[in-house]
């Protein structure tokens, strides 16, 4: 599996930019205050979002970040087809993982980026 060399994480409320490449919403629920027609995105990958139970457990508490990443990465391991589909869909372009959370450092898009980078390191 060839993971994109460039992976960005960006809030859905931020404007798109030229270097975004393949833009994918990775939240389970649609972001508040945004109409589907107004969001510039290629795909919505709900299946790559953390489970509702994990999301509730984490509650965006930075103190739970390491545990959230471990648990989320286990969930992603079980969703290999969805992960592979995302990588294949980006087709060598930069990949931008879109999320709605206010915290730009502790969210599922950042954890997914870490997961993809680890996959690339294992493959390389």
C-alpha cells in the first residue's frame, strides 16, 4: 500500500487551498453549520472515523490522547479495506483529512495521519 507522501489535516471550516489534493471528511457525523454543497471535498469516509464509544470516551481530553490513538489505531487495523480504499483513492496526490473538532492537535484526523504514516514506515 503506497501511502501519500503529503498528508494534511484541516478543519472543515478552513478554506481549501491548491495543495490540498484529495480532500476527505473523516468524521462520523456531518459538521455543524456546513451545507454539503458548501464543503469542498471528494469523499466522506465515515467508516474511518472512530467508533461512537471511543469518541465519547475520549471527549477531546488531551490527557487521554495517547490512549485514544492506541485504541483508534486498533479500530483502523480492523478496517483494512477502508484504509486501503482511502490510500488508493488519493492516487499519489496529497491527501487532506478534514475534521470539525476545535482542537487542531488532538482529533481523529491527526490520529489517522499518524496511523497512515506508520503504515508507510512499515511498508518502506
